[in-house]
C-alpha cells in the first residue's frame, strides 16, 4: 500500500508539473503568436505600401494604362470622379471595391475587408493611398491576403512540437526527481514493516544528503529508541510484577499445604495470621498496579485548589511508629487532585517510616513553587541510586528491601502523580537520611 501511495504521489506530482508546463507553454505560445502575428501584419503592410508606389509613380507621370500588374493580389486606381480607370487583370471590369478614404492629414490608410467575391471571400489587407494632382485627388487601392492567426503552418507546428517536448521533459524530470527523493522514504517504510516486536536494533536507515527525510529518519529512530526502552521497561515490569505477585501466592500455598499435611496438629489461627500477611501484601501490590495502570492511561483527575499545609495536617494525624514533625507555611495552594496528592504524601511517609530511625520531618513552604519535603533520619540513599529508587520494583540493600514492608511501587506512583501535576519529585542532599522534595506550580488566583 505504501509503495502504491509513493507511486501515486510520484505520478500526481509529475502530472501537475506537466500540466503546469503545458499551461506555461500555452501562455508563452499565445504571447509569441500574438506578437509574431502583429509583426507579420506590419511587415506585410509595409511591403504593400512599397509595392503600391509604382502605380502612384505612373499616375504622377501620366503613364497610367487600363491594365497594370504587380506582386500584390489586386490593385484598383480611382480617378477624382470616383471611376475605376485602371486595375490588375483579376479585377478588370469590377466596380470600385471600397469607399474608404485616407485621413485628411495622411496620404495612406490601412484596413481589412472581408467577403469580397473577387477574392473568393478571403479577408484582404487593404492599403489606400492618396495621390495629389492638379485635376484632383486620385486613389490607389491595393489588396493582399490577410496574415492568418497562426502566421504560417510551420510556426504553429514548431510551437506545438516544442510544447510537447517540454511537457515530456517535465514529466520525465519530475518523475525521476520525485522517485529519487522518495527512495529513502521507501527504504524507511520497508524497514518499518520488517521490524517485529522485540527485535534487536529497532532502527531505520538514515540517508546522507536529504535534509528533511534525514530529519524524519532521525525522529523515527528516536521514537523507536523510546519505544524500545518502553518495551524493555515493560518486560522488566512484567517480570518483576510476576515475581512479586508469585512470592505471596507461593508463601500462602506453602502455609496451606503444610497445614493440610497435619491438620490435627496445625494452629489454624496462626496459619490464618500468616495467610493474612501474604494476602495484605498481595492486595497492596494489586492496588499499586491498578494505580499505576490508571496513571499510565492518563485517567483524568478531579483538579481543584488544594492547600498543602491543610493536606499534610490531615494526613499526619494517623499514628505512626516513628515521630512525625511538621513545619507548615500556610497559604501554599496548588491546583491538583486532592486524593492523588494525598496518595503521594502517604507513599512518601510510608517509605520514610520504614527507613527512619526515630523521626520524620515534613515541611511545606513557598519558594517560587509550592515545595513539600519529607525527610527521615535513616541511613539515606547514595547519590548514584537516587534515580534508581523511582523505578518500579526496584530493590536496593537489605535496609530497603521488600521485607521492610514496601511493594517497590510506592515511589514510582509518587513520581507519576508529581508529573501529572506538572511538578517534580527528587531526592536532594541532606545531612542525614533521605530528603524527598516535591515541587508543584503554585495556583494563580
């Protein structure tokens, strides 16, 4: 289909170029023919005036005879009384063919007459010359065939032939240029159609010289690189998710199988307690996975004014195993989804609670943007791992392993929520522990 489309584009462009050349040739040919026609008429008229000088000379010398000859198609000489006194043999006996007179201030007048039976109805160029004599003004009427609009058959043939040649050259030239231009596009199309899911080196060829197509190929490669990265991330995510989901299921299966081997000796309350731990973990993982799926799908949120100080006050009232200290600047209002922002804060507090030694400090302030900080007094995170912890199902050392109670998705969800609110969530330097800093644009009233 793409190849047919390419050929169709090539044919259409060649056709439009040919039509444009044909119109150009028609316009130029019309102008040239019009100019040539008037030039030929002027030349024929000058020749007729020149050829009519001989009869004028005969009139002035009183040597005029009833019959005269010459290179013109016909001549009539009229005396002052209006009588035809001399003519060429083809007009002998014919009445006066025209009553046209030269202007009083000019001796010659040029016109065109048509429908004269003496010339078989062909249009004639007529030149009327006045000859002054003592007995009055004599008139010499000279006739010669009019110049056709095409001047000469050879002229119209030459113009038509040149037009056909130029149109053919335009078709061929544009077709070749478009074909050469679209060749890299066809290579890119073929390569894209060959790329399979999970294929190594998902790239298209980049042409050397075609700037626009080169930019297209480079943009396609960047897109393919992002797609490849997303696919790899999806594979890792699926692998990690399946592992994390399998772990609590395996633990529950092992507990049930162990209990069923010796049902009389089994403490079913203890077994139920252990199963509830695994079920809670499984429920948390599934809940986090659903949250990430909604965020990835761009599910809309209920955006409204949210006062971060009030939000932190409400979310820190729940008792925790570590002491929570707040430092809240009032009036720091953002536009956001309150439930999702609360989820972001809860995830940061849960993470800090798992890894703090004794204290968690939560700060809200205004600094160009709305700033929310969560700082724990735990072991902290090495600078080279500060971005790694935001990856899904990331595992660091034992102090931040899955056994500490997290699903490995909380920080990923928190960053996704921050980006949904056009903000950033980073780990910044601190003297002790891990310092998570959220920055969101302040609401403009």
